[in-house]
C-alpha cells in the first residue's frame, strides 16, 4: 500500500498515438486496482481557468446568506446548499450522524425546458447568482474543460480493460455531470471527533475530478485501513474511482473511502467535478471480466442508484418528500 497518492502524467491522452494512450490507461488501472485515487499531471486544463473558477467560488461564498438563499437548491438538485445541510447517511464506511461542515453551489448539466427529459429526475435548469459579473462565464468554461478531460479519462479506462476506446460512449452520450463549488470553514477547535467537513464516504458515480486549494484536509483510506493525506500539488487534479465504475469493473477498480477535515485554520475551497453516465444507463460487469464467475453486483440503472442516495442524504429532499 502506498504511503502517498501516486501521480500519473496523462498528457499522452491527447496524443494521436493509440499505443501511448493505451499506456496511460494501463498506468491508471495499476494505481486504481490498489488505491482508487491518483493525482493527474499534464491534464490540459489551463492554470488561469482553474484560478478563475476558484476566484468565482470565493466571490459567491462571500455573498450574504440572504443572497445565496435566493438560489436555494431546486428539485433538479441545482443551486445553493447551506452550511450543514447534508448528512451522508448512506456511507458504507462509517456511521454518519453529524451533517458535513460545508456549504456549496451545485452546477449540473444544463437541461432547458425544450429538452425531452426536462422535469425528469435531475433534469432541469441551473441557478445562477444575479450580481456577480463574469461568474457564469468562468464556471461554465471550467465545467466544459473538465468534461473534455473526463471524456479522455473515460476512453483511457476502456483501453485499460482492452476494450474499444469508445466502449463507454453510448453510456455518456448524455452524461450526468455535477460541478460543486464547496466552501469549508475552519474546523472548530471544540468539534467532536466524529465531526467532519465531509464525513468518510465513497462517491456515487463513475469518476471524480477534484481541484483543491492550498489548505489541505483531504484524506483517502488505504486497503490497510490507514488514512493517507492527499495534499494539494500545484498543477494537478485528484481523480478517484466512484461506486459505479467499481461496479462496472466487478470490483477490480476500488471506490476508495475518503474524508475532509479542514484543520488549516482558514477557509478551504474545493471544486469537485463528478462525471457520471446517463440516468437511464444500465451498469453491468464489463465484457470479458472474471469469466466463469457470477458478477459481484447485479445490473443497476444509474438513475435508480443515485436518486436513492440523494433522497436520503440531503435535507431539502427530505423536506420535499414530507
């Protein structure tokens, strides 16, 4: 088990050489079979765009609470989530009783009223603050760049399992994407031991791409149960396997538990981007894996899987159901 999170240079994913692209995929698989987390360098997202996205997030979270609540989260799971309004009760790695010490703005794939899926679960409009010039433009540009990166990484995963490079493409023709602008206040000195900025959990979907500021606080749990610091490294993103990718690979790739406790003494900002399949995509074991054995998990429709977790973990959804 590594004592630190490995770094993989993924610049060759943009190469015209299929052999180089496959080599990156194999390198990613090697890490993910062991830890499920890595840093990526050479990702191609401009540093100035990342800086602008962080600046936009800080501007938003500096607004008065009354202004942020004007775009409180809607039924399509887009908008502002106030401090301590999510509790990860579906965590498979800890008994979580306390809400996370964080607030956030969720920006998902845009679905307009003319779209056939409009009004279905997680299909609706994003909500934008009214008085932050340039905010929407910077966040939208960052989101688009991360989607392009996620597409390259998804092709690399296919190559890692000796599949056609576009094997996953039908499942991501209409991807479910979530860009979350997170703010963690300094961790209270008097907080109990089981209080976290983000309690131990695994992510729901396929891949998570994380930009984090210099504050630190992210830890990932190794197979031996020990927690490893995933400290910020300039010019990199942290990318991890989530539950749906683990199911697709029959457990070969690990959806690794992780947690956040902001003990830096200052505000912490992070920008996780969750890249997931179409809500109607059915996830079953990849072809050719573990032949002669029963799959570890039955096939599951992604929309059913994710909605069950959202309905249990977010206070606004419980109030709506009541």
